[in-house]
C-alpha cells in the first residue's frame, strides 16, 4: 500500500478545496456515482468512489468494481505521479491498461487529488 497515504492526502486536500470552491462540486457531478479502480499490480488495488461531495478511497476490497479501471505497476504509477503526466510509450507498450476510462478522466482524477 505504498500509495495509500499519498492518495489520502490528496483526498483531504480535495475536501478542503470543496469547502473553499463549491464550483468544484459541479465538476465532480459529471462523475457522481462512478468508481475508479486503480490496480497497482505489485502493490494494492485502490478504489476511488466519486460523488458530488468528494472522493473516498477503499484499499484492496474483496470484489473491486470495474466501472473505470486502470492497471499498472508501482514503478509506472510513481513516474506518472512524480512527472505529473502519462508517458504515451507506456500506453502503447501495454504497461498501462485501462477499460471504460480515457486520458481525460485520468487527468481529472489526478488534478482533483492533487497528485
């Protein structure tokens, strides 16, 4: 669970931002009720529940939902978070797998969580 604290910190920041900028809730409304499952193959499965009120996270649930699904290794995820971008080569070579999600959604979640 190498990324849990980092994601929790991002969720806390988002909650603070929502208090200061209620217009962020409108941005979240588009994804209200959706989930993003981030399967870090050599770490844990992180499930983000998105609602108008914010984001909550579950770590390694018994049966993770596959609404929006992203899978990669901790090395690739760490690079994505540190460089704040997705490397197209990782996408093209299959180091990042996804279903029902686009780069726009990945970027939205990354920005919302401040990671």
